DNA sequence: TCTGAGGTAGCAATATTATGCATCATTTCG
DNA sequence: CGAAATGATGCATAATATTGCTACCTCAGA
C-alpha cells in the first residue's frame, strides 16, 4: 500500500469518527478541502478496506468506524499465509488448511482477527487449521480468497 | 405499528443475525420463503427502523444488527415527548427543551437511548434538557424531528 | 355505517454505492 | 537503468438503496 493511500485512509477514519457523514460524495468534499482529491470509486474501496459501516438512522444515513475498522490485523494474513501455507482442501462448509511447522496457531488468529462474516470460527492444531464457514458458498468464497493470498 | 410489521421485523432481525445477507433483495427472497411477501422499498424502511448496518467486508457487503437494533427504547420518545414537552429553542448546535414537572430526566434518557449520531450528548436538569449536537445542521435536524414528535 | 386520522406499503424515479476494465504509478529484480 | 509485476485509481456502468407520492387499510368517534 502506498503512503498516500495510507494517509488518506487515516484522514477518512478521522473524518468518519469526528463527523456525521452521510454519503461518500460528502466525504469526498471534506477530503478535497483537506487536499485529497479522489473519486467516489476510490472512497468506496477505502470504505471497504476500512470496514466502515453504513448505518441508517432516523435522521439519515451515517457512517461509523467500528472495532474492525483499524488497519492492524488486516495486514497479518497477507504476510503470514505465503510464509506458512502448505495446502488447502475443503468440503461443504469446512476448510482445512495445512501449514508448515507450527503455523496453524498464528494463521488461525490472523483469520479470526479479520472478522470475516463468512467465517463462524477456527480451530488450530499443530499444522492444521480447521475453518468453519457459514455455508458452502461462504466456504468457497473464503477458500478462494485464502488461496489468492497464499499464492504470492 | 401493525402486528404484521412487528413480526416481519422480528423475522428480519433473526435472519440478519443468523445469516450473512448481502442485499435487501436477498433478504426479500428469504422472507418470501418464510411467507412474508413485501417489496424491497419496505425492507429499506425496516432496515432503517431496526438500524441494521451495512458493512463492507473483503468477501462482500453484509448486514449486521448492532446494539441499537432492538425496538426497545425507540418507542419511548414518541410517547414521552407529547406528554412532557413544553417548548424548545435552539441556538447554533445547542437545543434547549423545556418540559413539564420533572420531565427532563426521562426525556434526556430517551434521547440518549436513541443513539442519534447527530447528538453528542444531553444534560438534564429539573425541567430543562440541554442537547448538544454535532453541528448547527445537526441541531436543525434534531430540533425538527423532536418538534414533530412532540406535536401530536 | 360513515368519515377522518394515522399508519403501511407499492411503484416509479432518484440517489448512492460497487465494480469491470483500462491506465497510470510504484516497486522489484536482473 | 529498464522491464516486468503489482498496486492504485479513474471512468463508465451496473447494482443497490432511498424516497416522494399515492392508495389502501384499520381504528376511533360521530
């Protein structure tokens, strides 16, 4: 991630927690005033990255940054997986990830930290992580994403 | 509120907390399977009433019902205000609500319980509630809404 | 029963957000 | 440095959500 992107996302996080913002376009204006000129598309992606929730209220829609909105744990999986990943299989809504050495625990923690709603929970052994997903479709999505992360 | 609406919203709340739902249309299909046939417009309104947040995640958008999503405290203000409201004035981002007898405390609590993002906080005296809003615009919105609630 | 008030919900139009694709920028390696 | 790979972003458009308006339904009171 570029420095510019990181700083912009910091600014977004601050704006969102500081003010009651009601649309990405409104946020865009505030960012422009502060010297960041980007399109709404980019903000949509930033909001996804930051997990900023859109909450409807009696007085209109508002964005709020919640527990997972930081950028801490998010970077963990992309660095851990390529290191420790060995192979993966899945059946129904269960995914089994094989890792090298004692890689299961840290990977399970990183996965939990992501807070992916497709994932109900994980169980880590020595070099095996079991991921329990919400559904078969969810498992497929998760598996695909993990594989993409691992392969780099 | 009609019984049908209440039951439907109960069903929505359960579905949303049970599954990973990604759009109002998807929710609509699930409701139809369960015997509720309504349009997406209605669901949009239900989601607002229930304060169901739309959270973007790496694996797509998901809805989640949070702390304020119940229907408890929400009914309080509409019943309290018409009873206790005397008059209201506001200046900048401050709103002062005058109430009858010892009405300030319960009204302040009901307002707090709403969790309106336009409102930073409230201070209640004997028969005066001070509402500190996020901005002048926020104060205007809040004042308008409170007035509408009071006048019935 | 008739009538009016208040509340719901559908429809259609509008507003907002997400995304596929192409392009430009940045980093990595040889 | 130059080429290739990866990442970031804009543009156009698709997907989703919100809302004004109207119709209808229910309940209370005359």
